[in-house]
């Protein structure tokens, strides 16, 4: 096996030297003021070892990466009934497109675009107060990462809400089709708090371990989800995890991944490792520019593509 | 390892008993008259062993599965320049949609929808007579399967041409944007002959082996494509290989696959096996209904999903 | 000239006998409970005579017909600058489509679809409290009809608000593009009150007279709008006044008209008459079924089509 | 009545001085080489008088204006059955869009966009050789204008065919839905010859007279079409005659009109006059830039808008 530690250090050096770092999301001040010069990467191997490089303990807003955790939780609540309200196909459209909803009667294409994750939040709100639903997701992430210090940045959630007219459009639109059960404001409030979870690369890589372990929590030993469900979540991450750049990410990197507009990406190498990378500048599809590149290099050098024969 | 031979026999028995077999494609008589009761499956293991069950030596029209072979060949001709004329993203639309072409200036979303494969045919026609381009593809498939008896059913190609108004629309439309270099009739003639290749499950499984072997031809020993290119073709098969049912196929089956309207599916388990299944009845997305189900059962019982930890 | 009074009576008799009356809008209880058996028609001739037949003094919710009055008022406020925020083309889509907004950056196609009228309401809200903007529109309609008894049914406005998720989607979506200046809830509140104006056929026909008089108020004598503006509002009514049935209405009836989901239609014969018809049952495009038919018969018998030589 | 002759001369002078004349269509050499400096206008009054100014006897390619004549002829052949294959609504899309066809199953929105006119040509081809169908249309236009010298420029038709991939896409697409009865090549051949009719402003204004005369041929005395059909064709010209600029033309000019990419526009003032204007430079919607402006000025000064009270 190649020297993973050295590879990560080399990647960090290469990324530090990169001039064109993409554009930091600026639609809310909390994201806009983040320094684009940062880069971190963490790998939690299935054998328990952890490797890191760069700004690996700098917390960032996980944003859409939370969609992986909320989906997992919602599947636990309602099982495959969830798929009556959300599809499983790549969208072929930007992350916040509303066109598809009109053509497909308010059923979002998958749980990793905004509309789909809003439905997922609506499911988690069922029978609960918003505060409870938010608390449940936070505790779930803390449990997955085995780290009670993970928290939500409420100012991010508040800013999202104040500027989130497009999400409000999506939510109201789905409500018009009967695919939201709660008042859009409540569901959106929950959704925005999910997006506002703050984690660093180390915490994020640890939180993703169950997906690399066939559904089991490596510390707790028991199953978070069944092996089949873990496979399926990985499959969804691969086909839909990078919005309208998912095909390209699969083509270049070749591992299931979920990106967030805060610049983070969670990647899974089934049976091998959970990884997290972070660099705030985004490419034209809204995915971390250097994060994507770093994962491409790492997957190639480690032969981690799920599309390659394993050694 | 589970007893693969027994599993295949059980699957064949289960499929034989299935009442709801989907609908056989009927847009041309050559496909419409195929008996829906048939089912075959073949597995070419990377270690050289071959397992089969059912109607495994009955030739069928591979149709869109040919898109895998023509793409591989065209990448050999022009390399990554191909991606300036064809995208790499799932389409989010039916296989023969023209809407996306209007919105994206005549650049098809990926090489596995009709429009994309027509561009690929146009590339293979460059500098050649149609007859030569068709011959090259046929010889390539014969070489991959190591079987010179594979042939093209010219009556299928002729019927496709006679009824292929929607493909003619796609070709003319792309030509209007300058994304075809030849007269649409010529390019379409080549494309239709590619689709009309006849193979049985055994031949098809053998033809796909290079993708399970990291790009190498297991008999010839040398590389058909580089390991990176094999990975990338597998990735495209996973994200785009089943039209607007690609996400669902990844979710349920979890291996790269490419389906054809003749009822065949080619599946790849990188490092493990190349597989082919055939049953002529189609589901609502135009993919083999029993073929998809058979692969789902097989992948689960063999733990072949690329999204699962390997044993 | 044909005997208008007799024609109207004959039309009313014919409509009373009609079995297939369309479907009454049922998305709010206030509309759903209206008796579909009703029909009324009123004609305010430019020479001052008024002709009526049927349920002509039964008040109904004018709904989208209010878009004519709010547009007229908003043009008075901001003049042609309004056209920087709203287009002037038929939409080619249902009245509440959001697809077009995504493709055209939040600029609605015309002021007579919901999205366009919401922008118009937003303009009228500029510098005012919602209450003031609502009062201004009501007083304007009262002035046009010369009837201070016209009022707003606040329970209709409240019901619209409670169920108007699709309009909320439109408003939030346009706000995301910066094409609303106020909080969507406020703008929508104003919009819903505009829609909830109650009028009978007689009042409505009188309110439309200025458009048949080249912009002048026939009682007050002075101009409501310039002759050019009156022409242009008439043109918009013709090309966009019946949603995605505007072309058919122009084809069959041949006069500028604006329909509302309450079953009313305002029609203008420039230089000749303003007319109002009402029957609550709607056709598949959301326009009054019998109202459209009655206007078709009336226009034919009176030779009132603007596409015909006048006698 | 204003002095029409003087108004036309003033308009011609104003247009001659105009710097920004739009862009001449250049997709075929026959159109691309036309001198943009030209401008002509002709008015055939219902009382028989004719007024002209500018380059009024310079023949140009009438292009899409032929759609008015072919529609009239096809309605004579099959009557209202035509409307089962073509709609009557504005398209809300560019003239050569294919998106709408996919969403509406191959039924074009109206007979004045390319797809609709191709269906109309297909109807006229029914039971005839292409040569006969082309001859019938030409003789019809000659009869309407009372001028046997009107001819077709076959080199224009040939160039259209050689470059008309987008129209070929439309035709093949509609054929795929069964909405063409003939081989696309044949129907397109007929369509292109219709577009290639050459006329000057004087001839064109004369050819449109029947639409200003309630359907009657002013020379022959008898009816070309019924009064109702003339009204309806005028209505279609108003709502659909300028592609996705129809709403704006109605708003600004206010008379039924049909434009062609050769720079001509036919306008109808029912009961008053038929007019033709020509200037080869086009605006962003593909309509004559100066021609539209000239008609706007003329209609305003003559009070010819059908949306205004007549004097």
C-alpha cells in the first residue's frame, strides 16, 4: 500500500500552491467571509487509523453534506415509504431548479438536491417540534462522529432563512402539490438548521465511517443502518451527490461523495475508508474546486476508485 | 464464496416462473416478434471461469449496449477531445429526449443516450466510408469477445432506419448546431448498424471482460484501454447506463451496467467479473425488466455491489 | 344594427338550457360553493345605453380580472418602467407555471398571469402600507364603475392566502431574482385582496368602459389613461387575457378580454362597448365555459370582432 | 383622414436615415447578400387606391409570410380538421423551438411557427406530387395579387434545404409522433418552395387584400374564404404572426401582421387596407426591425390600431 500520510501531505502542499481556488459562496455573510486560502483533508481508515493534512480542525458549515445524515435518519423513521415522496434519479438540473418539480408533480428527483432534502426535513418534523427534529439530527451526527462538541451555527441558519427565497419557492411549490405536510416556514426552519451544522474535516470523516463499514458504527459496534441501506446511500451519493456535476465527479474521482456549498466534501471508499476534504472555493457546479481535485488525486494514487479492480 | 453456478440456476428458475415479464419493444418487427418467455445469464469471471444459465446461446440485438463499445473505440480515435462534443452527466430525461439538446446547444448529456451515441458514430465515421466504420466496430467486438462469428443483422439496421424519425430529428438537430460533421443520413446509417450487432449472453459477457480487468484483454494479455479509461467507462455506465432509470439501477443493483432495448444488459464487477443477462420484456424506462431483477438478486447474493465492502 | 336586447335574451335562454357548464373552481370554499347554474351578461354601449340579461346583479369574485385594473393603476404610477419587470408576451404555459420564470430570470411573461400580477401588486405597494395599496385599487374600481358600493370580500382573500402555496412559490422565486421589492407575504396579501374584489356584471361592464372609450371616463369626461395606453392594454388583453387559451379566445371571439377563475370575463369592443359576462363553471384552461361561448355568439351576431371589417 | 401619401413618404425618409437597421439573415447566401439599406412600403386601400414609398417594386423572399397563404389554402382543403394537427396558441418560444413539440406530442402550437407550417405543407401535399402542391400555392398567390409574374426562387429553396437541419429535425420529430403523413424530405421540399416565393411590397399588399375585405377578392368579387375564416386568420396573425415577438407587435402596432425572415411584413387593417413593408435587417426576434417601426408609426398616425375606437 502506498504511503497515505505522505500522499496527503503532498496533496496539501500542492493545494496550498494553487492560485485558482474557485469562488467562495457569498449569498450569506457567514459563508462569504471565509478565507479561501484554507484546505484540509482527513481520512478515517476502516482499520481505525486516521490520517490528516492541512486545516483539519477548522470547523466549517457542512451545508448540503447534512443531506446524507438527514436522509439516513429519515429512512430510519419511515423506511422505504420515503421513496414515495422523493425520487432516486440524478436531476440533470442545477441544485435549486424548480422546473423539474413542475414537470414531475412536486416529487423531487432525489434527496440530495434542495427540494428533496426539504421533503426529508419535513419527514423528520413529523410528530415533533422543530426544536426536537433539529436536536435529533444534531445528536445523530454527534453519535456518528463520536464527538459531542459538534454544534449548529444558528446565525448561519438565520441568514439562510433571511435570504432563502428560492428554497421558500421550492417548499411552497411542493406544498401546493401536497408533498409537504407542514407549514413551509417550519419545515424550512428545520432544513436550514440541518445545513448549519459546523464540523471540521476530522469530525466529518468520522461521521461518515458507518457508510464505509457496511452500515456499522465502528466504535459502538452495532449497526447504524443495514448493509443494504448503506450500499444504497452510497449509490445515491455517487449518482446524485454533486448536483449537476455528479457524473463528472464519478468519472474523475470514482467514489461516492457528497459536497456542500461551504466547501466540504464527504467521500466513502466502501470497506476501506471515510474521507473528508474542505476548501471553501467552489467550481461552476457549486462543488469545492480544490476539494474535488484533491479527492481525484488521492483516489488515483490510492487506487480507491470503486470502478477499478482492487488490489 | 457462494456457489455461483447454483445461484444462476435458481435465478433462471425464478425468472422462468415470472408472469409479468414487461413489454417487448415493438417499434420494429425484428424486435417485436421476439419471444418474451426467454431469459439467459452468463458470468465471465476474471479468473477465467464462465458460468451460465438459461437461454445463453440465443443471439439477440444488443442495441444500446453497443454504445459501450463504440465509445471505447471513439476514445481510442480522438481521446478526451471527445468530451468537447459529448457531456458526462446523467440526462434526467428519457433516452430519446430532444429538449436537453435545445437547452444545451446541441451537446448531448452523455454518450449513452441516443444523441450522444450518434455523435460517437459521427466521430468513428471521420475519414472513413460508412462500411469501414461499421466493419471496424464489428471487428472490435469480435476481438473483445474473441469470437469471429459475431455479426450484424442488416434487416434490423434497415428497419431502424425506416422508422427512426426521432433519431433523425436528434441527428439533424445536432447538425444544426454543428455537432455532426457528416450528413445525418450517413452518420445514422453507421449508428443503426452498431445497434444491430447480434450477440448471445456468453459472447456479450466475454466482450465486457476488459472493463472488469482494468482495461486489459484477458486472452490477448495486452491493454484494450488504460486502467484509468476503463474506470471512467465503468463510471459512465453506472451514472448513465440505464437512461432515466440509472439512479434506480445503481440503488438496487449497484454495479456499472448498460442496457439495450433488445432486452440485454451488460454488467461489470471491477476486478471480479463481466456479466450479461437477457430477457426481451422491458420496464417503463426501456430496460429489461427481468434482466434488472436478475442482476439485483445476483449482486445481492454474491455481494458484488461496488458500494459494499468486499469480503 | 341587430337588436342587441333580444340577442342577449336569446343567449341567456340558450345558456340556461346548457347541461355541460364546466367545473366551478373549488380550491377555496368561497368559490366552490357558488351555484354553477347562474349566468349573467351586461353590455355598456359607448353611447350610454346599457343592456343586460340573466343574473346581472349577482356579485361574484372578479379574481384575475382585477389584473386589468391593477395594471392600469401601476402604469399610472411608474409608466413604461413597469415593462422592465414584466414582459408583454403570451406565456405558452398555464397561468401558474413557474418553469418560465426559471428560464427567464424571474421576469414574468406578462402582467395577466399570476406571476406578472404579483409584480404589479409589488409596484403598487411601493411607498405604501398594504392597506393603502388595497384601498387605492378598490377606490379606482369604484371610480371606474361609478359605484361606491363595490367592495372586497376579505374571507376570499384570507382563503386564497391560506391555500396559495403556488403563488407563494412564484413570489418567493421572483424575490430570489430581485424582482419583488417587498417581503413576499406583504405583496401576496395585497395581490389576494385585489383578486377578492366583488362585482356584478353591470358594475364590471361599467368599470371597463374607459378601455372602449379610448381611455376616457365616459361619466367624468376626462382621461383615465391616454388613448395609446388604452390601446395597449386592450392588446395585452387580447394576446394574454385568457392564459394558455388566449389564442383560442382571439380565434373564436375576436375581442380583447380578461377572464377570472370566479367565472367572469370582461370584454372590450373598442369604440363600441364594454361587456361583462359571468358563469361560474370553467373550461380546461380555467376560463368561464359558458361565458366564452356567450361572447362568441354575441360577437358573431353583432359583428363585433376586431378582426372583421366594421359596418 | 390624414394624408396617407405624405405619411408614407415621411416614413420612408425617416427609415432611410436610420443607422441601426438590424441584421440581415445570413444562414443562406441568397438572403445574406441582400443590401440592408433598402426599405419599401405599400398600402392597398379597400377603396382600391394604392399608396407606396421606397423600394416598392424590389422583389424579396417572402419566407414565413407564405405561411398565411398556405394556411388559407390548407383550410380550404381540409377545413377545421386542420386544427386536430396544429394548435392555435402563441408558442412562448422561438420560431424554431423543438421543446414544445416534445411536451405536446408533436402537435405544433400554431400554423405560423415553422413546425406548424410544415404540417400545413404536409396537408397540401396530400394526394399530390410535390410539384403540384408547390404550383397550387404559387397560383393561389398569383391569383390573390392578380399578378402572374410572381415566381419562386428555386435557388433559395435549394439553399434552405441544404442548410435546413433544424427544420429537418422538426419534421422528423413530428413524423415520429405520426403528425406528418409524408416522408419528411418531400414535405420539407414543398415547405421550402413555399418560403422561396418572391414578391415585392406592392404584390404582397395586393395578395393580402382578401383579409382586409372580409374574405372577398376585391377584383374577382367572389369570396376567397368566408368572413368568419378571414377574421380567424387575422386573429392568428395577431396572436402568433411575429413568433415570440407577437405580443410586443400587438402592443406597439396593434394590427394583425405576419413577418418573414427576408424582412417583409404583411399587415391587415380589417375593412380598411392591406399593407406590406420590407426592410431586410432583423431584430432579435427575427422580425424586420425597420419594418416593425414603420408599421408602428403608420398605425399610430392613421389611427389604424384594431384596439382603438375608429373615427
